C-alpha cells in the first residue's frame, strides 16, 4: 500500500509530529511505501529511513530562499515556532493553503498514493479532501481546541468530517470530544491509541553524573524529577508550584521543552525562590531517553491532554509517571506504573511525587518498561491502522 501522510507540524517537537514519524517507520517495516508532507523551517531536518519526505518551507532562524515569509503556524506553540493559526492574515492563510495544495498535488501525481492520512481535523486535511483519494484523518485534540476557539476555521474542519472515510481518535476522551463537537461523524470514528517508538525509548543504565554534566549541571543529586513537554498553558505549569513543596537540596527538577511560557516560568521560578529547577530547553529524543532513565519520576501535569505520548516514552524507560486524571492519560496510566492526580491540585501533585521520591510508593521499573512495550509500542498498534486504511479503501 502507498500511504501519503500529511501533518501541520514537523516530525519532531510535537505529539502529532512524533506520531506521524512513528507510524511511518512502522508502516515501512511492514512493506508499505510512505511519503510525508510537513512544514519545515530548516534544511537540516532529520531523515526517516525508507520514507520519502516532502517539506514545505517556512521562515525561521535559517534563511531559505523558497520559504514562505512567516514561520509555520501552530495551535499554541512549538519549540521552533510561536506563530499560531489565529495570527495569520488572509494573505498569509492563502499562501499557506496554496503551498500545501501544490505539495499534495505534486505527490499525488508522483508518489501516486492509495490513501491519504491527514493529521488533525484542520486545514491540510481539508485540502487533501479536494482530491479523489480516500482520506483518513487523526484527531489529535489541539484541532478540537482550535475549532472551539476560532470560528473562522470551522468550515475547514466541517469539510474534513463530511468528506473523510474514517476519523481516528487517540483516546476515549478524544473520541467523545469529536462526537460532541462535530455533526455528521456517522460512525466514522474509531479509537486507536498512540504508540511510542521502542527503538528510541527503552531501559538503559546511564551514569547520572555524566548525563547531568551533559546538560550543564555540575552538581550530583540523589533524586531527579523530570518534566518533558511544550511550555504552554494546557500542558500544566503546576509542577513549579509543586516544587516549592517537595524541593530540597538533594532533589533536582529537570524541565525539558520550550514554548510561549518560557520567560513566565523562569520568572515564576525566581518568585518561588526555587534553587534546584533547571530549564534545559528542547532536546532530541536521544537526550530525553537519558533524562527519563536517570529520573526517579516523570510528571505530566496537563490541564488537557488528548493522549500523553511523553508519559509512554518515560515509562518505556522504566520511569513511573505522575499524571493528571483527565484526557487520554487514564487510558493507560494504571496503579502499577504511576499515579493519577486531579488537575490543578498542586498539593496532591507534590504529595504523589514525594511518595515516589521517599519510596513510600515503590515501582518495578522493569515491569513498567515491559508493560508499555507489550501494549503501547507502535509496532503493536500498526495492524489496527492498516485495517482502517483497508476499510477506507473499500467504502
């Protein structure tokens, strides 16, 4: 089968980007041919073995002659762009559409896909629906937030729901949101959870001191708490307020990621007089694997989390997770692998972290890693995806 994947974001730095790369690698392993169309603001992007990549260039820090004269837009923020869809004027939106329409048309002519799999019920999936090729779309959650936030974009999403063959939702909560938000879904929806890449995230012994030094941290700590994610409101910034409760001289909190709240969070750190919180910025997956493996606990304190792929990635490294009891997280965060807490309950969040740091609640790291690999690696879930493609081809 020849599958054309389309995403509004690059293949690193966002959950949907990582999702797209993961399914592309897994589909290719099974003998399928895959092409990905995605935005880029650098020519120095990572290739995906066996996958054809078709970047549409935007203007970031790097000067690219053929790039559109603005950075790629997001729903909230991205480590490499703070431009969002709602800021685009009519001229920029038209340029955005035309650039991707041209790319999709080119790959339909050259790659000749059997099926198109669009990411997000949004602009690019709407453009893909203009062509006479079966369309499957994954709702990632931020698209639903965008639909609710800005009426201007609703016609794109409504067109996708009307014309697509299948809508993949990534959690029970995400599925309910799709059904509550859109009319005319008509049984097109099917839940297929996100999968992580077991070739990237896995248990490995690292020397804590060496990993910390590579991050510019010259003190060795007994306990480490990690947070990985966009620094944006819906991802939850309560970890810093919780730090005020659990922090001591032997406990380090490592925050990996970037986004619109970077300066605000640094100011909050100063206001709270936190001594052992370090912002390390956006890091590649190889470095995140090291951070997860040396961490005693990883925290996902989101206010709204459509799925929570970073939680799976942490657990793949054997790290217990404290996550909020909402969105997609309760679908996989069971008692044996972590702790669920209520959204915006700082005290409960801090106490759950303390219980793990002080060994009041103990976890078997080997069990955590095996549980995730057996149930949530992308290769385990890919057949469900292929089944959906085949159903779409026969509708």
